[in-house]
């Protein structure tokens, strides 16, 4: 059994889990050995999840480096941590660490690694985490297997735990301390505690990892001998490789929507969105507020009115999406509200706002020009940028598309700020403070990917975000996020335009696949390959 995408509901489909059969693993005994080959449609050249929170990083490094805590369909589960607790005032969180765990170079994993990683990477350098851990003062090590996190303002325990699967990967202190962390060669050749050990990274071709024979879960794990991640930017070639059995999985919409629909009818594949419940995404339009034109909220509102979101959903996402309602998606539970301003598609209103802002139509109907960088994350990010340029032309804005590879895009937008507008996808990770607030909170270090590098700053918004992030009462915290969401939609520092799930195409030879809500980012210690 596999997913027939064409029979699913349309715009509301992403609000529910779209069924994917994870293989008949329960009916068979796991087989040892074999190589899983995974399609990657781009490479980021950084494989350190302590520096860069990204699915492109986790998809590889999550098998090599492990977090303190992970997420299962039954809730949060211990990995390098065994248990955790908080003081009543929320200022101290104590994490007990797993004993008998070694780094791949044989050195023991201890609290020193956690303390160093938290203070030098998670707090200072890791996108998303730099906002989350803003009030972290120190991490004490009363013994090698106890880490005590000390905060200057309350850290809700449920928020801390929700952050750890993505923002809680310890790195080996003995290999990073005293080095230039951002330039350490191990950022592209990670040493971890996970079920697989890094072997080789051939730029533009592949990354390879092999079985860790000393893995702490026991000698039966992992089942696979190795994993190879193949970089294939040509999505048609990737689909052909899947059909030829040369690739076993393509995740995160790595092949075209047309191929996804076609392969869903092929009995050799499981196709669907299960395993992405913790990674619902928004397709975005990002503004460089240093451009005085875009610093005017009326221009940003005009741009939103000029976008026919329903049309984009139907044509680009084939209906498997819904309109965004601000920085928190419908998967955000109690923290989400749809009681926000809605920008209906209205080109007349868009042009009226542009006139009011002082940008009348000139020669050829052109009001002004923008340089736009599309993220190279998939077919639909490119199509979304092309639609953006087309839609803007209708209201008198000429858009030049500047196409880059992944490093070029990340540097151009987040380091060099060399853009007027940009688009990509932004993922929600369990809690607003873990992910989405970093897009709005000012003060992120220059060059931090997927953070507020847009020149937009609001003291009021910063204070709201900080207050919500330290509120211990869940109901009060949810109300704070509702107000943040409403404010973000009014002021439009960026547009969270379309909310959508991710889709994987997976060979039915892979067993135990997509068996947790962040599967592509998880360790795959129990993944195996059937004959």
C-alpha cells in the first residue's frame, strides 16, 4: 500500500498527517548490512548541527552526531541525556547524561562537551538557538554526567526539551576548544557519538558514513553498514535514479511534484508526508529593510496584496498546502491563531498602496525594480520565485532573479545582505521559541542563516518575544504568541505566505523508515535494507 497523492484533499491537506506506509518492518526480522543511498538536492558544506540548524545538515549529520533528547510519536525520548528536571522558578535545568558513551575517536562523552557546546556554539553561533539561549548564563558540571543549565530569566522546561532534538547536539570539546570554531575542519568532517562514523565528503558528489562498531545502544545497532548521500541537483535525474534502484530515498520534496504524483502509483515506493510532523514549513518572501522602498510598510503590504496565494498553492504545490497566517503554522497547536489580518489578492489595492507610498507607475508602467534571490531548496522554491516576479510585474514592480547555489544564497542573503527580496522555506520546529521567533528577533550575529538578517528591528517585538520565551504558564504563553503573530502580520517584516508539508519518495526496500516525526533528521540506528 502506498499513497495516491491525487486522491488527497487539497488546501487543507497539510493540516492533517497524510498517510505514508513505513514499510512492513514489523512482519520481518531486520537484516544486517547493506548501503542506503539517499538523494540530496543541494549541499551546504557545513555538517555541524551545533553551528547550523538546517534539515540539509540534520539529514546527514543526524546519523553521526546525536542530540541530548529526540522526539518520537509517543513524545520526547532520551538520547545522550537520560532524564531532566527544572527548578520551580525555571532558572535551573538539570540534565543527567548517559554514561559509557564515546566519541568516534574513542574519547569519553561528558558534561564538559555539553557545557562547551552550549556556551560556545548553541548560545553564540547556532541560528535559532542564539535567541532561545539568550539568557543562558552558564552550564555547570558537578560531575562528568550531570549538566546544570543556569538562566538569568526563566526557561520553561517544556520549551527546553522541545528545543533539544534540533538545537541540542553536543560537539567534542577536545576537538573544538582553542580553535576557530567557524573554520574548524571538523565542521565538514564531523566526529560524533552516533550510529554512523564519517568517512568521506566529495564536494558536489557525495558524503559517506559507515557503521560505528562501538555504538552505545549495543552491538546489534545500527543495522546498515553505511549510508551514502548523493548530491543531485537535477530532479529528473534523481527520479530516474529512484526508479533504477540507484537511490533509496528522496526527502523534502527533492523530486518534482509531477514525479511525486507519478511515483506514488508505483508499488516500489512509499510516498507521503509522515515523518515530517515536526517540520511543517512556510514558503516565505523576505525583505531587505535597508532598502528604503521596502522599509515602508505600505510597500510590503502592497506586495502581499499582489500575491494570489490560492493560485500559487494550486499551481506550484498542486494543492498540498494552505495559506500562511504568520510566523506560527497551524501545526503550532495552542500557540497558533488564525485570528490575524488577511491580505486578500487585490491588485487594485496593491497599486493604490504603492501610489500612497510615493511610487507611481513610470515609463512602461514600472514603479521600481528589485533584485530577488530564490533559495535553491527545491523545484517549488524556484517556481515560487518565478511566480513572485510574474505577480509583481502585474502591479508595476520589476523583479530580477539572482540564481545561486546553496552557499551563494546563504552568503548573499544572511552574510552579505546583497538582495532586496528573497524567498525560501522556513521550518517550524515544535515551539515558536525554538524556530520562528529568530526570524523576528533582532540582534542575530551577522551571517547566521535563517535568522533576522533583514535590517528590521522593533524594540516592542523583541520584548514580546523575550517575555513569551520565559513565560512558565502555557496558557499565558500561548496568548503572547497570538499577539506576536498578529503584530507580525500587520507589520510584515517578512511574508509567511504558504504553509506546507514535506513529501518523501522512499523505496519499499528501506524498513523502519519515517517512523518518528523528524525521521529525516534522526539517527536511523534502526533503519535496515531488505533484499
